[in-house]
């Protein structure tokens, strides 16, 4: 049956939201039984197009509400309010190994949501378009200020929340890809935490890796900032950044953290000597990496088995602040699960396991990102080692489980940070699903 | 539990359309604390507007404006949007101000703060406990703004995002003149291709030489646009714009509006003549203007009594499209309710009353604008190049 174009009404509320906010997609004025496809399209900063789509059939009420009605097929199925975002994938014909990351956080991500007649799978540009709206997804809330940091030798950007402050602070670290990635710090600032995205790997002058004093400088910049509460500073790290976070939390005299969050990282690293030694340690074990049947590199075995030698692990038994570990059990890049289990054992033996919360997610992979970030099971990765190498890294995870993990982990991370940075000073484990 | 962290104020959604509600919350206060929620906005004219409400936090240290009662301030009671609609110029401002957004491509920025205690004055001299910025938008993402200058018609067309075609609207304002885009932008954000029409310069209403054919040309520009459904174009007017809409609906042989929305309009003028003529006809009874206790001009007397002579009125019996009249019972600018009543009678006699819907709001005034806009009891209305004041309650 054919639908007059003007009848179909599509709305997405809110039309402008933060990237971690949910929206409601509503299609109205349909005829009962009408088949439609809802399609999302996003063109990212490097020009690639990403799309998601789902098939719906209007029921007797003539309305399709994505938050309540099931998708009958497409890039996601079932009732998935945010499926149009987290199931985004490169359009057919795109390069392989792409990953969606916003580098300019001062502008929103624009997503075009459209309604097409019938249950379509491809060739959307040639189909009958019934309605379309544009939705903006922002990493920065109104009033959040972006401040490039030029002190010391730091490569960093500070995001200050809206308002006079003072605010708790946070150091935000990414992994082995280097570059200054700002979006998570911008989002945390949108939640009231003055966050500094810190690049510690891209060699600026000599090509030598930074050491402890680099992080201590970054910490001091936060501590001394007139709008930041010096006594309430946290550290958050993903992947290699998680390992650095643990190292600083335990061994650095210059850092006094209120709490730490480690996403898919490990405590396994040589603790004597400079940070650079960690690279050497990994290079020594490089023959333990392997390729799967799709020629994607699996790095998790580099650090396995978890060593018993104490000089090769951060002594988390000496940790004095609350620690949240986020674990993707299908992490193919780092042995996150095994590391978390070992850390728990160390802390139980040392008597400080009340500080530990572990959030462990079955079938989630390495890249646990802010909610609704499109899932990437593998992507092209260029390391910052010297010499650098590019390969297809297998991150692991399964689309739906990983997307659920992102949503759940972010919410619980915000609660953890809020309790430890805004609440009273009594430390305690909040919850654990193990 | 003793919270040692700072209070946090939040607004959801932080970016919204101007006609969308928001939720303002404060958390992490000590339980049972008296606080003041305050809004501050600097207009495009650089004036400051503010509103505030007095609250007491609950046992969890939370205040929720949508759920709790304000016990004092510029609004009281349970008013989720009170911090917007009760805004008024800060003490010491110039008189007769009106808040209107001219640049609709960027949002209205409002600062929401929380102060300790029940404060009524001197917000600038104190530090708030916390504060957050929120954006209010007239244009949804993807809406396009197009300058129109053709066939002598001046206006701005706003087209919704999408394949179209869309139903259309011709949007007309009142006797103040100039070009106001915000309502057309908002209507486009709701799916209507809307053109804000300029039809005379500010303060030049009494010399405006336009006749009905100007509006017919404007209507056809909307109707003939490739992204507009030519058989679904309506009229939307406020005050003088409503008068034009009613006239077109009844008298025009050229345009056939699909429907009309007329806010604070009337039908009491004779056929023919320019806009200036119409306006001057209204003010021939200038001796009937009264002043209220603040020396603001009350014009409504000029429009009374509604004439019985049909040649002095628009023949609304000839209207053949649905028409919605929106009026305030307390309109001091013009007797719009009396006019609506007379229109209903005329339409009853002519047999087309089924097309008429009337919305009348007790204690509402002349300037019925998009929701949550601050209310103005009286504003400056320029006439004859001099500054007079008109009471529009």
C-alpha cells in the first residue's frame, strides 16, 4: 500500500542531546500494518558514512515508537531505544577497519534519521523517503569550557564544567594509539567534573616516552587550578592508560587520588624503572601475539600468564583509594579479565579489597566507550612504538552485549565518580556483579 | 549522611526548543535548606532579565522545580517553567522592555543558579552555590532559513528538514512592524514551511501603503514554493496580522487559505484601503484612549462599541476554511473578545459557524506568544515617531 508523503510525521526528542542521553524516535500518522524502515545516517569527520536501520510494522495505533516497538530486522532487532546509534556501521563499500571517533568536540555529531517505505536493506538513496529529521549529539554541554593546556611539556586539554565551581578534577588517559582524544573528558565535564584529556604517548621533542613526572605535572595543574578542588581529583584510564593509572595511584608520591577508574587494562608491567620499560617488556613477548582466521591481531596473550613475580605487577595491595575496574570479558587486546581476578586476589590478601569494585561484562570487548558509541569489533590500529606499526587489531566483543555494557558501565562509572568526588569521604565498594 | 561535596544544579534537557519543558534540579544540598533558584538571561539588546523561586530541599538534599512548590519569588507554587515565563527586567532596567529574539539561528542562553537562603535582590553581588547554562532554540537542527525578496515581498522562509513537500504558513505580526522570525522558525521546527512576513518598518504603521494584494502575493510565494504543498497553506497572525488573515479569508478571490489561526485579532474595519488606512481608522477614536494608574495607554475603548453596520466589518460569513481565534479576556489593547463574539454571531447567521473555534483565556492579555516567553503587562509601542506606551495586559 502506498502512503502519501505528507501524512507521515517523524520526530526525535530531544533533537539536541548529549551523546549519553537517550532519545525517543516516533513515527506517526501511519496506516495500520504499514511497513517502514527507520534509517540513521552519519558522516564522520574523515568523510566516511555510517548507517544503521531497522524494520518496523505499524500496529493498530498507527504509531511506531522505537522505544517501545520491536525492530523486525536490520542492524538491530527487538526493542532497542538507541539501536539506531550503537548499531551504526560503515556503509557498504567503505574501507575496512574503520572506527568512529569525534576529534572536534566543539561541534555536535549530526545524525539524519529517516523513514523509508517498506522493509529496505540497501540502496537507501534510491528508495521512497517519507520523512527525515536531523538530530544533534553533543559531547559538550552548554557552558562547558575547553581550555588547551600549555604548561610544562603537557599536551592536554582541560574541560571545565558550566558554572563558577569549584569542581572536582579528573585526569583522563587513553591507550596505545596516542593522540589527544578529548571526547570522554568533554563528556565528563558535562557531568560536573573538570577533566583533563592527557596525551602522554605522542612523542613531542625527543621521541622518548614520558615518565612519572609528566603525570605529576598534569595532576598539579589540576590541583592548583582556582576552579578545581585540589583534594578531589580522580584518574581514569582505558587500556594502556589503565595501567598507567594503577601505577600512579600506587607509587606516585605526587598524586593523591580520590579514586581511580580502569577500563580494560592491566596491572601487569615492570614496576622498577621508567615507563618506557613497559614497552620493552611487551616487545620481548611479542611472539605471543597471534592472528585469527581473518588476519586480525590478538594481543591479549602478551601478558599471560599473569606473572607471579611481584616486580612485574603493580602492587594493588597498597592502594589507598577506591578503584573501579571495568572488564570486557571478551577483550582480545588485553587480558583484562585475568588481570582483574589477579588484582582482586592481591587486594583480598592485603586486606584492602573493600576499595575494589569490579564490573565485568560477558561478550563485551576492549573498547568500552561512552554509551551508544558504535561498536567496533576490529579496526586499523597504528601504535606509537618506534618504529610504529599498523595492523588490524581485534578488540573483541559482540554487538548487543558490548553496547549494553557501554551503557551500564558509563552509568555506574558516573555514580562511582559522583560518590567519591561529590559525596562524603568514606571509602567503600559500591557494587560488584561478581 | 553528611555531604561534603558542592551542590549541583542541572537542567534537562540542557538544549531544548523554546516550546519544550525542562526539569531543573539541585542535588547535594544539606537536607531542609532554604535555597533560591535563579534564572538570568542577557537579551540581544543587552538588557538583563531574571526570575527566581524560593525552595526548601528535601531529606535527600534535593530540590526539583518540576515537583516542589516555590514559596516566593517571581512565581509561586508548582511551576516547572516558572524560571522562564516569570522573567522580568532586573531592577534598574529601562522601562517598557519586551523580550524578543531577532537572531533565531543561535540559541537563547539562560543561566540557572542556586543561591543559599531565600534571596530576593542583589543576585549579582552574591556568589551562587552552583550554576549551569542552558540553551533554548527557535530552530530545530536541519531547518533552513531563506531570505525572501521577490515581487516586492520581503520576508524570511523557514523550511523543515526532509524531502517535503510540507504544508505551508504565512506568519504575520502586529502593528509594531519590522521582521520577526521566531514564530515562523518554531513552526518550521514543527514541520510547517513558514514565511515570516515583513510589511512595514517599525513605527511606520500609519503610513504603510500596502493593500491586501501585497499579502496575496506573499501567500502565493509560499504556495508556489517547490517544497510546499500548494493546497495546504494556512495563515497565522497576531494582532494586525490576524486582521489581515481574517480579511484575506473573507475577501480574497486570489488566495484560499487552508485554515487560519488568529491571535488577538478583530474584524472591525471596512473593506479596501491600505494597512495604514486600517490602522488610522482604528485610532480615529483616540479620545477614547484611557490611561491606567502607571500612565500606560489603554486602547481597547477605541474599538468599542462593535458596529452593527456590516459594511464597517469584515464579512466573516464568507469565510470557508476553519478558523481558530485565540484571545485573552484581559486584553487592554483591543476588545478582541467582543470582536470574537460578534464574529461568532455573524457566522451563525451566515451558516458557517462550524468553521469557528474560539480559545479564550481568563486574565491573559494581548501578546499571546510561544510558551514560556516572559509576560509583558505593558511595553513600548512606537507611534508617530514618538514614544508612547501601550498597556497590553
